[in-house]
C-alpha cells in the first residue's frame, strides 16, 4: 500500500474515532446509563440524581494514545427543572483539551399522575474549553521548516453551548441535540482554522419485554458534523435482568461511518469506512453502577490491533420513593 495514502486514511479514521479539539468527544459511554453526557435535556430527567466517572484509553502500549476522563453530575432542581455539571480531560498525542459545562433543563410533564411517564424536556449546556497544542518538540534547524510551527505550547480557549430536547413516553424515548451551536474562533492552529464545530445528534430507542425475565432495548444514534458533512450511525441492543442485589445488563453497539476513504491495495483501489463493534457489560448494585466497554475496530487498515477500553463508575443519589410505571432504565 502507498504510504502516503495509508497515512491519509489513518488520519481520516482518527478524526472520526478520536474526534478531538471540538469539546467532549462522542463515544459509546452514553450507553452506560449516561445520556446526560450527550443530551443536556436529560439533566434531572431521571428519578435519581446521577454521579458518573468515566475513564477511556485507546491502544494500550502506544505512546500518547488518545485518553479521556469525564466526571458528571446531574439531578432535579425542584419539580420541573434539572441541572448538571460536566468536567473532562481529553488527550490525543500532542493535542489536549480540558473543559467544563454547566447545564439547565426544564421538564414538561403531560401525565395524569406522578407515576405515568410522558415528559418533554429542553436543555442547554454552556461551557468553556481550553485547547492545547504542544509544539515544543516540533522545532528544527532546517531552513525549510513550517513557519506556522512555534517551538512552545500553544493554547486557545473558547466558549460554546449545546442545546437539545428529549421526549420520554413510557418505554419510548427520543433525543435531539445540537452540540457546539455557536461559531467559535479559536485560532489554535492557524488564522484559517474553521470556526464551525457544530454537530447534530439524533438518538432514539424503545424497551420491551418482561421485567421479571429480560428487558430488551434496541436503539440508534445518528451524527452529522456540519463543517465536514461526516455522518455516522450507531445501532445498539441492550438487555436487562433484574436480580436480588440489583440489575445486570449488557449489550453490543455497532458504529459505522457513512463516509469512507480510498486506498491502493496491490494493483487495485479499495474503499473502507470507519466501523467498530463495542460490547458492553454493567451492573447496578443497590445505588452503585459499574460498567465496562471494549471497542474493536473492523477493516483491513487499522492503526493498531488493540482496542479501546472504558470503565464507568457511578452512584445514584436522592432517589424518589416511587418509580415511574414503565420499562425505562434511563429514567428509573
């Protein structure tokens, strides 16, 4: 394979898998009972306040491989409002970013009583992100070196907002969110850096089955990046089993890019789309939550054979005495 084409293809996959320098990356951690990470309208939508800590590591053994840590908390603020906070640290090679988001959500309940779920929610997150580019090792005495490179740490901070809406009706849910809704001028890399970081996310699912045996939850998520027109889709299936000590659950997610890249393989030109499979397993023990996910890349061209590991730890706080009468794990 032509080395230049391989590098271009690898960079394309990296931009889709480890989407950096645009705020909180979108991985599969929302499936670990953490929809608030993606959708501000889910702040305070559950009958419990939720504290979640996640740690993600890609390509063990590779120096400066992408890594992400998030800490989030969300809960109700009175009868019809919710709030939350997210802090995160994202590192990818010479690039890194840290940020914080504050969220307010408002919930409209259309139910006839307090145990039927029919809720429309609106939410907005406002946050600051500091992006860093470590160019201290890029400098060279070669007179042809790139004049845009400065032998130091480059920093840029920016403000942005996420807005979204959610509708939860009994066992059905749908979420729609616009991330990075504002145009943000950072100029971390050059004066010609794009200011449009906007991303649209549509997420929906349905739960069915018998709570005394197994509950099934198929769902999907669609993403569109406005600037590059990159599109991806997640197809997910989860299963829940109630036990004496709590709830055991697991599932699998398949993510596929609807865009691709061409590369030379022998005497032929091949096409490959980014795709990976993510099995997930979790347990709720009383008010505590633990989950583990492993993502494995598919395709002939991969940067590394190692996968992506992620652990989520959580605790549910201030839970209401009576749950909604529905099979709705994200709410109950």
